[in-house]
C-alpha cells in the first residue's frame, strides 16, 4: 500500500472517530523593514570656476580693447593694449648705443692687445697699457648695463599688453580706446565659464549622503530643463560652528548649452529620518478603529504612526521600537 492510499484512509479514520480535521498550516509571509530616508533639496546658483581682474601694470593711453562683455578672450590671450610708442623708441636708442659700445669694446680690446705686446718687449710704457685696460673695462660695463636696460624696456613693452587666459569670457569691461589709465588700474574682469561650479553649505548628515551618492550624484538645472552629473570639486576644511555646515563646490558635468553664472541648481539628497521611520509594504499595515499597528513574526502587535503612503505601494511608519531589519507579517490578521 502506497502513500497515496494511506492519506485518504487516515482521513476516514479521523472522521469515524469524530476528531476535527485541520488544514495544513502555512508560515505567514513576512516583510523586512527598510530605513526611510528624508528627501532634502538644496539650491545653489552657478558661478565661474575662477575669475580675475585685468589690471594695467604700466601707465599709458589705451590703444586697443579686444572684446565686449560676454565675449571670449582670443587664442592670443589679449584683452587690451596700451600705447607703447615711447618705450619702443627708447628700446631702439638702447640697441643703437649697444652697437656703438660693442664697436668701442672691439677696438679697445685690439688696441690693448697690441700694447701688451709692446710692453712685453719694453717698447711702450705700462701707464698707457693700464689706461687702455681701464677704458676697455669701462666700455664693457657700460655695454652690460645697456643690455640689462634693453631687457627692462622689452619687459615694459610686453606688459603694455593686458592679458587673460585664452577662452575665458569677459565679465566686465571698464575701459575704452583713447582712455588714459594709471599703473595698477583695473581695466576689466574675466572668468572661466568652461567649468561651472555650484557652491553649497552642507550639514554633517547631508555631507554623508553626498559622499554615499558617489558617481551617481545628479544635479538638476530647472532653468534649462536638464539633469547633469555632478561631483565634488573642492571642499573647505573649515567648519562653521554657528551653522554647523561645511562649504564645498560642486562641478557640473555634461553638455550644458548655456554656460553662465546664476543658473539655478537643485540637488536632492536622501538623509536618514531623525525620527527613525521605516518603510514597509502597505500589506503589513493593519488598522483598528483609528490606530495603526504591525504584526511581528510571533504575532505580537506594534502600534505605529503612519506618516506617508508612497506611490510604489509602501508605507512610511514610525515607532520608537522599530528598527531597520525587523520582520513583520503581511496580509490580514488571523
């Protein structure tokens, strides 16, 4: 006799004896509580990665200005040029004087060499040779001084051109051709908008959430209807004890068609709920009268406060006795 015939016989014997027959009990379905994060949205506004004042190092009249506000600095890096005509003339005179002195040095060197031979043969006196040697040294020193002056004048010529890094965009233009400017006067300002930064100040729990996001961090540009990748560009080591926040800059990646300051940036972070809320399937939540509760695996009740029903069929509940990882029964209470 096999097992298929034994089971019906056993049921018949139980019925004949008047004993109750129970359906086979199955284990209840369980769900595990997950930590419920709280969404925090931070707002910032874009700015250039770096900016610099464009300053005249020499006084003079402005001869040329390269671009208008909003335009990019050209490949040559020129923003403006000052009139350097007088400096150029001084440089030409210096080079002429150098040529004259170089000729004198060559003559005196030749003459001193001839007198050295004569003095060695006792044909000429030593005093004449000493005078020639002194004149030769003096001419060489004057030539060296003119060479140093040439370098100075060439540097003045170079610094009559006010430069900025190529590709940076002009943020401000405070000068026009023909205007006289003083040494140290700011002529404009340029910034690097090829890299856009978003400055933020984060609380400790927000900073932890930012780090946990890692390479998956995304920032929204609502003014352009874009979502772009972001990462931490630099972070201040300082800490503000009043706000309890840390300053940092996010660098925005991706293809941003409009690169300028003032674009609104929204960053959504999920941080732990300070009340210790957890997420469970809605089937785990029970209600009697106006109170909600959960059923643990052993059937004991845990009263909870319902905070939210999510769109994906989950509920957000809180109770001081709940912890992520706790298991609760699903379905109707038996």
